[in-house]
């Protein structure tokens, strides 16, 4: 019952209105108002200021909000884990971003075999993986930091490759020598900033430090295959982690290091999971991962 009232509180806080929150919850407004009132009585303080336009959080409500989110998310994750444990043994659910598919994936499956745990790979963005880890639909994630982590998320660094340039091979000499920023500044293919604001800003700052104004001719999802396909089509040049250059050969694409001695951004990959019990499948997998 208390957890349900937390959910009611979150619905009103997010909607900013009792009527809209009730509609989203599929209930009438009077029972919702009664539920919030009981929660406030139990806490001994008002959580909302009722106004003609809706409901505004009080200082107590603002203090209560983040912990209420944590409590509801933890309860939902606990329920998902309990249901999974009560069923037949399932595969370890591992999320992977595109930059981790090549050099990390082999070790993931090797660790799974060593631990005797089947592995199911879910290709997903960092943000989708963070949501899956928080709600229990993923056990482990290979993500690209930095990001705003869910409460209690545990993160370990896996790789931190410098970026290299991917250019249409017909537009450059056949050698793999260093590439200047001036040669590509007017024809960039780049992911949207909200997909990785820190790396995005670092790439643009790299150009500005050389007195160059970069021109982005095409935005692409943070997906290596889509990016390389656009480069191969001659749309422009882009940046990829060095791991891609080491592992991938794409017709029409040439990879070059940057002609810089410092200030080259890196493309990090980290492994993330929620707190684990000592004998959980993820704990056994991580022990095998360290050996691999």
C-alpha cells in the first residue's frame, strides 16, 4: 500500500495536476487525492501545494521526490528479478552499444561459456541500457560514459580508445598517414549531441583549438554501421574509436590517425550493473570475465 502511494505521488509530481495524474493512472481523482493525503499524514508534512492550476511540490515534496523514485524503481527491479529467478534458468541479458560489439563481444561470450551461463545480447543505446538496468530487464550493460547514472549503479571502465578519422577512400591517398583537421572540417558526419554531449563537445573543441569552424553535413545515430555507410557513400568524413579501425574493413572507407600531438578525444566504453548478491549469475559471470 505504501509503495502504491509512492507511485501516486510520482504521478502527481510528474503531471503537476491531480486530474491529469488520475487519468494517467486510470483511476478517479478523489481516491488519488485521498491516497496522497494519507501519505502526507503518515509523513507529517505536506508534499504538494494545491493551486487553481494544479499541484506544485513543496520543499518537503522536492526532498521526497528523488528517494521516492529510487524506492519505486528498486521495488520494480526486485519484482522483475524475483519473477526471473522463479522461472527456468534464463540467459544473462547483456546490453551492448555499437562501439563495444567488436572487441568486447568475444570476451563476453567467452566469459559466459567459462561460467556456464548462456548470454543473450541486446543491442541498445546507453540511455536505453541504463533504463533496462534500473528496471531489471537487463543484467549487465556495456555503455558509453559519461552519463547520469541511476541510483546505486556500479560502473567499471573497459576501454578508452582515441578517435580516428574515417574518410571516403577515393578522396584521399592510399597511404594510412595522419589526417589534418583542416582536410575534413567542412564535411563532417557526426552523431547528435544528445547521444554523447561530452564527446560531441570535445570533437568540436578540437577543431576550434586549431582555428577551424567545423561544418556538419549529416547527423547520424550513434551507430557505427550507419556512420561508415555514409562515409563510404562519399557524404563526408567522421570519427570512430580506434577499435573500429582495428577490427572493421569497409569498402570505400579509409581510416587515418589524426595529425595532432595532444587534445585528441577518446571514446570510452564501460561495464555497468546494479548491486549484486554474492551468488548471482552476474557475479559468477564477472568472475569469469576477470579471468578472460
